[in-house]
C-alpha cells in the first residue's frame, strides 16, 4: 500500500462498524502496523472490532494526548519516514478534529509527508446537518470556560456573533457537566435564540432537538454522562 499517514475515523459510540465506516477503511487498516493513538486500550478495541483477527501483538502504538511532548510527537513519525504506512486513531470520530492528532498531522505536513484522511463520522458535521442552522458559516469553539463568570461572558460573545455574522456556534462539554452547561445557556442567552442539543450521534439512542431558549426551559432531558454537542443560532 502507499506510504502515508492515514487518518482513521472511529465510531462515535457502540455503533456497528458497517453503519458509519466504509469497507475501504478496513482494507487500509489491514496494511498498517504502526499507529499513533489517543488511548492504546481503546485503539486496540477498535482494531479488534474492525477485524477480530487483526495482529495487535505485531503492531506498534505511540500514545498521543495532551501530556505528550512536542519532541516525542516528532519521533513518532520515524516509521513513516522509513517508508512504512502509519495510522492515527482518535478516541471517537475523526482524528485531528478537536483532537491532539492535529499536532502530528502538522508535523507530517511540514516534513512533506503524505497525509490521507479516511471517511468517517464527525459529530461536528452531523450536528450541523441535523440542527436546521446555518451550514454555510459555522464555528466550532471546543470547550467553554469552566468558571461561571467567564463562561457567561463567552456565551454572550458567541450569541452576539450569531446575530452580527449569522454564524452557527458549536461547542462541547465534559459529559458529566452537560446539565450545568444547559443551565448556563438557558440563563445567559436570549429567549428567542435557538439551541440545538445533539447527543449520542449515530447510536441507537441518538437525540437531536432544536428549540428556542424559552422553549427549552422545563423540557431539558437528562443528558448526564452522554456525549453531546451544543449549537446556537438565531
């Protein structure tokens, strides 16, 4: 197979592989034995899910997370520089999108190494598709500040961009703090501002609902410990 850094998408939950990943991906994975992963254990589980006979013991894994030093990351690409294909695997969804894998991709690009993104689920794109919001202009803001006053200020700033620029604003939260995030949105945003909550995308219990801030009050489901993405628009 062609020598390249392959960006390998992962299911967003306990979804069947065939539902969200093309067969082509499995063929690419079969030819790789060097992987840069966010978590070794979950990466091993994913590879076994793709192919129960995959040679895990004969593969090499480099762990890449927020604690990995830039020096270590640069060394991770040595197999690729030696002509061996490599794969990047995130915890969920597409690697290098809201994911530390972006750091190693940036190094590969600087070195002039070939990078190949594979097709797979992205909660960012899927949530925009299902929200009914502006899909021509949108911004993903990652995690908002934790401190109440800073979060309230950020929410108001994002809301202002909605009305000034007509740009959809997306952000996420640690699952166990989803309830507090929703509470802060309803407290700080205008009654007419629309909020879409997209949870467990592509899974059997997928939940996507768009309402105004006023309409959400008193009707918020229990989304604690469930991966969610939040979208705001006018």
